[in-house]
C-alpha cells in the first residue's frame, strides 16, 4: 500500500471511530470511503515493502514503479525494475539475493538482508535482473 494511502486509510478509520461516538448511522458510509480511497491510489505509485517482502523501485528514494518479491524461489524483476532498480527496501525475515545475468552462463549476486534498504542503489541499478532466496550458483558481485 502506498504510504500516503496508508495514512489516508488510518485517518479514515479514525473518522469512523469518531462518527461511531457521534452518529452511529453515519458509519455505514465510511467503509465505502475507505475502499474508494485505497482503490484510487495512483497506478504505478510506490508502495512500502510489506512484512516478508523486498521491494524495488525504478527511481531513487523509493519512487516510480514498484515491484515486490516474497520468497521462496527466483523471480524475474517486473514493472520496469529489471535493469532499472534505483532503490529497494527489504522486510524479508532472512536473506535474499539480487541476481544479475551476464554473458554466457555467468551471473552475479548481491546479498540483501532483513531491513536493508538503499535510497540510491546506483551500484546495482542497471545490473538487477531478479531476486532469489539462494545464490543460484552465481558469484558475489
């Protein structure tokens, strides 16, 4: 969920609580307002990494298109982040590995631990192809 959307949702839930005390019949409209606010978040907007996820963004500072991964296995980067991941944030409880494929069968990995993040991931931004829960036989990069 987009951080602004999460704040809006929290605010709307607070309004619902206040309305419950003031006018119980007005509360019926609040769930619709919450659903509408969440559903109208800008398409492709950044979102916070949820528990068990690592997210990558196409722009520095966790902006632009977002793509998130949750183990197990390997996943190719999507949503414009392949070879264009300029920031990331990990909430995976453990270690995952950013993977970069080179010529032939060569590949590199970059270890990403729980609570790792980078607001300007220049060193790997144009190398990032996917992420895995193991090193996939790649060399440290």
